[in-house]
C-alpha cells in the first residue's frame, strides 16, 4: 500500500527568492516581450542594473503584503548592511521615504504600527488618549486619522522614538514600481491569486507539478488588451470585497458596480468575460442576501452564467412576478446549463401547476428520496452515517468503501492524464500549473474529443486498461492533478470497478463527465458495495439529509446505462428499553 510520506527536509539557499524572481522575469520577457509597455521595460532594465543585495532587499519588499515598511523591522541575515542598501534603493527610486504625497495612504501607513504605538503617537501629538486603550486597534486608527494632522504625524514618525536604525534617515518607506511588478506576476501566473511562495512549496517537496517542455508552453495572454481587461476585472472584484468588509452602503456598492459594468463590462476581451461573470454573480448574491431584491435582479440579468437564471426566478417569485418567473423557467428547461438548473425549473413549473389545481407538489429529489430503500442501523453511527452503512454491509459479508466523487474523478484523471496535460491544447502557460487553464471550460472537451474517444476504445480490453491505469498510477503518484486523490488503495478500487462495469458503461460515464467537467465531477454516490457476484453504488441519506439535484442527475444517468445504483435512507435503531429494566 502506498502512503503519502512527509517530504524529506530540504534546505533552500539563503537567497532562494532571488532565483525565483529572476526566473519569473526571464520567463515573462521570453513569452510576453511583445506586450510589455515602456514602464515595464524600464523596470526590467533598471532592476537588472541593481546589485545583488539591492535586488534581494527589493524582492523582500514586493514579496510581502503592503506598500509601506518600517525600517527598524528590516532584518535579513543574507543581506549585508541593510541601511546602506536601503539608502541606495532610495537613490535609485526603487523605494521612497514617507512624505506629504502619501496622505491618501494614511490608513495603510498607520496600520503597520500596533495599538500601543498608535496611542503613543497620539500622546506625542498632544491628543486626549483617555479610554483609548480599551478600543480595538481599528477604532484607535480611525480616531487618529480623524483628529490627527498628517504633517505632524509624518514629522513624529521620523523622530528617534520611532526609528531604531540611525544610519537611515527615514523610519517608514514605500516600495516603488508596484504596478509594474504586479503586472509581471499577473502575466506569469495568469491570475491575481498567484504567489511566489508556490516556488517554495514546489522546491520543499510539498507540491509536485507535472513537468512540461518550457518551449511548448504558450502565453496565456495574446494581446495587451486581454491583460488589461482581465486585470481590471480582478482589481474591481477586490475593491468590491473591500467595500463589503468596510460596510459601505449597499446602494453605493450597487451604483458603483453598475457604473463600472456600463463603462468596462460591455467590450471585454473573451478571456476576461468568465472573470467578469463570476464577479457579477458575487455582487448579485450579496444584494440578494441583504434583501435588495430589485437591485439584485438587475445585476443577475447581466449574465446567464449559472446560477444567475435560478436566482432571477427566485427573486421574481418573491416579487410576486410569477408569469415572468414561469417564462424564464421554460427557457431554462429548453436548454439547461446543469442539473441544478434543470431540476429547479422543472420543480418550479410543477409547483405552479399544482397551485392552479390546488394540489401539493413534491420536488423531483424529494419524490426520489421518499421512494428509495430504507435500512435501520445503530444510533452509535449517527455522526458517521456512511461508516454505519459500510458496517451494515460488512456484517452481510459484503465489501463496501467510501468513494463519492473521488473515485470517478480519479479514474478520469488517470485514464486521460496525458490528454489532460497535453501542451498541444495551448492551455499550459507556466511550470507551476496545477491543471490546464481550460480544464473546467467548455473548450476542454472540444479540443480533446478525438483523443478522448480513441482512449476509450482501450476499455474494451480490460487487461490492457488495467495495465495502462496501473502504469500511470505509479508513474505519476503524488503529482498534482486536481482530479486525482492520491492514496494507496485507489488503484485496487479502480481495478474492481473496471471489472464490475462493462466497457460501454465506463465509457458513457467518462464521456458524460468530459462534456461538462465543471459540473459533472460532483454528485456521485457516497459508497461502492460489492461481493463476488453483485455490486452497487449507494447514495446514503440520514433522516435529516436531502438529495441534491446533481446526485439525482447521476442516479438517473446510472439507471439509463444500467449501472447498479440506489439511494439508501437510514433510520436509527431505537434502544431496547427492556435491557435497562
């Protein structure tokens, strides 16, 4: 049995981060030279001219959170004479001292000090501080910004009480070229979520990536417009989160978003549209949650990305606009995007029809659940209901194990490994990718349809399939694949499933997953039960559980292709009171 082993302790060289940053810059220059602007080219040239220690200190700044830093906190053993290096960076305009022009960043500046220091600063400003110690830091900071004078604060921050390194003239500095560095990182990772620490986790052995030929990696962005479009959507989404956290009035948020969508959202590059649609759904969900239904409806109408249409129907129903809700459900049923949409629209229309006939209606998932088989197990399994069902079958001398989504996802990930990570699909853009950029997009199957169908023909030979999956399992074991959950017992389980099901059945499931990988890698039954003769996939439901739309979707699909599967309701065995008498 294979087991995940703790990575062997690895020591990184003292200036490991310099190597990573230089690699990123070289990679971006190689792949994106044609879209870098003059400012970014200037940064690259000037950074290259810095000394090694200057580069290291600057990278230390840009790899940390925030724009402002306290000089006395700069302690890096691998950098000699930090004050001299810092002064040099100031002279070369890579860092700048705190000044009057930074008033707009006053909150961010003061936030680098703790509450005690902020109260001390207030005392130096001769402000009344009685009772401030009982406040939260954020409250002290807000108060200080409201009553303090920025010029006086600047002066005091450079006093000796706030600066412990006397070889440097200033106690607080701001890093420069932030936008340029942000853009270069964005080009490399293709997202704002990319982080230089990903190099560290790789080299320490905590993350093992598929290896690619760097020459076959392609640029994620083809034009400057694509870069700027996706970046501005990402930044706007971050602004939205900040407004939520700071409790900006919902109407102000709504008006801001609608103005932004009107100005920027109509002519976005294709690559930025999915990000904008997810952003739109977040804003709509926020407005719906706080009961701003009219505003939420307008926002949801900006996209058809699921679950927008479902949310629109729910809002229209609450607003007593049932005719429009009904019409939208009919549109959904004609071409549903996923199981959630399909069953929601079906249930809503059935409910409307039942109301006209003054009858009660049941959801499709409820009907299926109530019509399913039921067993009784000991109450001791109440918090581990699936384990209780496994125990129930093992007492009948059958084998059972927990599978849910990870079994079918892993079969898919192993069977099509080389096809998933094929560089010819133009979806591999940098060496730290956990998956191809199109994995959960409609184009995934479109690009790979022929190769996937060819690979499925192998399923007709069960021995060849077992050997192929075995080789991939042990060759790739531990390499990051978002579809594969690595553990030693995975391959024997896959082998059992391949023996129990026909090649046509496995092929049908794989194709159904491939056609909509985003939706169809979830909702599979919880357990797999088998013995020498029979097998069954089992969706376990405790008395308080309900069936999801996606779970019903797979139950119906399995029934359609004659794969043995069922929903199993669990009831708790009542204690025998006679035993206590």
